C-alpha cells in the first residue's frame, strides 16, 4: 500500500476527504468501488447551500433537468456536480446522453470539464459553474 487513503474512483472523481457531498441514486456497486463510506467525505442526506460536490445518477432527462436546476442553486461557486447516466452498453433504457447533459447544464451556467467511465454501466460528466457565472 502506498499510503494513499483516497480510493481510486474517488480520486478520479476529484472527491477528497472532508468535502461536503450530496449523492443521489448511486448504485451500491459504484458506492462500494468508490469506498464512499470510508472515504472521509461528509455525505449529506439532503443537499444544502454551499455543498462542495454532488453526484447524480439519472436515467431520464426530466429527472436530470429537475435535479440539476435544484443543485445549481446550492453548489458552492467553485464546487462541482457529476452527472452519470447509463452507458451505451448498459441494459437500462435512458434518454440521457453526454449531449443531453450539456444541453441542460449550459443554460444553468454549468459547463462540462471532465468525462469519466464510472464503471462498465455508467458514464459521467463533471460540471462546474462557468467562471463568468460564479459571482451570481
């Protein structure tokens, strides 16, 4: 062991110990792989103002729009939101794609800054508040 206590998936998602994080719909397999429960994150039962990060797992654009709009009002100016949706190879029916995430995010003042294959079933985009929108 190298002494790195940050689980690899948490590191890939830029989640660091002590961060206040809201997670919605994360499958148990992903939660276990990321070792969320032993990561040192402060996982919130409900989102609150000034959260450092959020991770949404969604299958439907309507849900994406509703949750992203709500979280945009709560995320810290330098915080981020991961949005994950079923990958093309996943058997779940979904109308969410990377382009759909961008289409919903941009009017909210969010832009994608990173992409990640969460696992074999889930893809993800990391969104941050656009620099010109951070004061609002």
